[in-house]
């Protein structure tokens, strides 16, 4: 690789976009300054997003499994939950990971500044350090990686610890007797799953007709059926018209055609109605950076903003707001700054909902194909026909391929079932490699594994799946 030019870059924000960008920049020989308010890099993902939520979901899964063990002839008594120890363990995971990133920063000689950055002009930042010092620092290029924060609905704003957002929900200060989750997206469902496992009676309210808007309905159905049993209620086509604090909790008024009980009292309410990009960076107006209507910073395929000296990556530039998208954008931006010929144009970005069962998809969805009026063929393999699914007593899953009928190329993959989040990586690789359905069918998968369901869904496409009998039409 050619020597990197002598460039000093600043990265504002130490999330998975920012630290991935900083580390690659250092690996490519650039001089790097990374600025973030926390003691170590990590951002939302490590401190109050992906990692703590997955640590808690692991516990939820364990509790759920012990409850199911009765069906297999093993009976556990009800779990005793030590919340302080649970929090300690979750915080330990976060500390280890973020501390590790701090060490990696030092090893790579990334200058890490604990503080906040504001723009003085396109190349100069005013940095307010955590220790109170202020500096004016100039760079050749600046990468904005300031991420996002929970969206706030004015009508749901109440200053009380009974109202939570995802950050305070992850703090796990207590397990409320009753919890209302406002918003049927992935964050609400994941956190609702945690609280339900710990003993809360959880209700979820969603204004649209289905949970997880955007995901294919056949993937959502098995999850809906399972959480219907775990949650107290799932209210669809319903909005929260008002919230009011009373001595015994939050009185919530519901609105919608299917509402049976117009008012209900909850111990706590978790609002998870989406996230807003952090594009209101002080002084940004002194640059040529353009911010679009929904607050996302406008960038090209090299992640360069309308200001040639400034790049932007991650949640602050648009959907999907996911950590792995942020990291890949961060790496592309740095390569572009280093003078490489690159563009961020993936064929598939996986999305995973870490509920139980998990839902994962990548590439073209059936829903999107219908919207685009695009001709596709869909091959589905039901997990009821999977030996491995049977051995873990989880046959409600399904794996499907979205295939181009002319070329037989795999355009999309969708999976619902235990471990879908791990299995989807094969789909991403298949799409990125331009795999045909035949390639997947001919790839020998290990037995007995859930990964076989990917291979067998390709066999279903050809009508030759070993475990699914499809009589030939006369
Ligand atoms: C509960 C929850 C669960 C999630 N689970 C997943 C998951 O399982 N998988 C997944 O892919 N994604 C998940 N996400 C989303 C994921 O966290 C984000 O997509 C990801 O963190 C975005 O990375 P980023 O680098 O763009 O920014 P962020 O991680 O948001 O980091 C931005 C950083 O910039 C800092 N910052 C902001 N302004 C300034 C400033 N002026 N100066 C200095 N620093 C500044 C912020 O303090 C923050 O530390 C989850 C999110 C939440 C809330």
C-alpha cells in the first residue's frame, strides 16, 4: 500500500463509526485525534445501546429457557433476581469493552480527547475538555460521527423517573410491576423482552397495524405469536393520546379504532419511538455542511459532506441507524481521505432484531419488492422440517430467499428463529458475492445445524429440498 499522505484528521464522536474510522486512519499512517465526552471510545452502541441490551437479553433468554425446561423433564424453581449483581455484570461487560478500546487507541497512537467539539470553521474545532480546558485545534479533514439520541414526542414528555427512554431503561434501576412500551420497533421489543423476563407485566403500543414496521410480515408473525404469550398485551393501530403522573403511576390515555380500555395506569412507561441524528453541532453553520429535513447530514458515496474538508458517517447521515453500517462508513470515509478510490455502496446491510425468536434480514425484502413492483420468486424453508430446530424445541422459525426469477440470483434473505442474527451473515456474503440459488444449494452445510435451512431454502426454490415434499403440479 502506498504511503498515506501527511494528513491530520479529527473525528468527532467515539461510537462504532468514529472509533473504527480513527483506528483505520491510524493503521493507514494518518495522524488522528478522536473526541468524545466519555472516558473511552464506545459511543451509544457500547455504553447505552447494542452491548448492554444484548447482555440483558442473554439473561432474559436464560430465564425463559429455564421456564421451558419443564417440557423437557427438568424443573427449576422461579429465579431469584439480584438486580445489583445483574447491573454490575452488565456494566462490567461495557467497562471491559470500552476499556479495551481505550487501550487500542493508545496502542495506535490515536490522540483521544475526552470532551466535546464545536466548529469554528471548516478546519478548526473548539474542543471543551472534560477537565475544563478549552482549545482551538486545526485539522486537514474532520469526520463528524456524532450519532443519534432517542426521539422525544412532546405529548409524552414528563419529567419523572417513571418515564424512561432506552438509556434509562438499560440502567435497570428497578423492575416495575407494569410497564408500557410505546413503539413496536426493535429497541422497544428488545427492552420489553428483558423486562418481561425479569417479571414485569409488559404492554406494547404501536400506532401502525403491525410490530416492526419495515420487516416482512411472515418474519414478524412467529415473533408476534411468541411475545403475545410473554407480554401482557400488544396494542396495534393505537396511539398514546396523553400521559399523566398520579401517585400510583402514569395514567395513559389510548386512542385508536381497536381500543378497548381507553385509560390504564402503568408503573413505568418506556418511550422508544425512534432516534434523532445529532446534527445540531455548535458552529456547524460556519461550514458548508448541509443538513436535510429529517436532520441527517448530506453526504456523497465517499461520505464527504457539501464542505470538501468535512466528512460524516454513521447514524448522523441516515438509515439504517446500525453500528455495523456506521463502522463501514467510517472506514470508507477514512480511505477516501487517504486518497483511495472507494465508495460506500453495499448490496446488503443486515438488520437484526435480537428478540426471541430473532428476526434478521438483508438485501431486498419482499415488502420492498412489492413496493417497487419488482418481479421476484420467494423460496421458504419452514424450521418444522429442520432436525436441529427440533432438537432445541424451536420449530417456529423460517428461512427464506428472495430470488431474481430470470438470473436466479439471490437478492435478499430473511430469517426468523433462534440465532437468526448469526445465520444472516451467510445471506449477506451470498448477496455481496452475487451468489445464485444454485450456489447456495450446492454448498455443503454442516448437519445438524440451523445453517442448513439456508441451503434447504435454495433447494426449495428448485423443488428438490430433501426435507420438504412439494408434489409436482400435473
Ligand atoms: C438500546 C439500543 C440498542 C441498539 N442495538 C443495536 C444492535 O443490536 N445492533 C446495531 O447495529 N445497532 C444497535 N443500536 C444502534 C447503534 O447503537 C447505533 O447505530 C450506533 O451506535 C451508531 O454509531 P455512531 O458511531 O454513528 O454513533 P454513536 O454510537 O451514537 O456515537 C456518537 C458519539 O458521539 C458523541 N458526540 C456527539 N456530539 C459530540 C460532540 N459535539 N463532540 C464530541 N462528541 C460528540 C456522543 O456522545 C457519542 O458518544 C442500538 C441502539 C440502542 C439505543
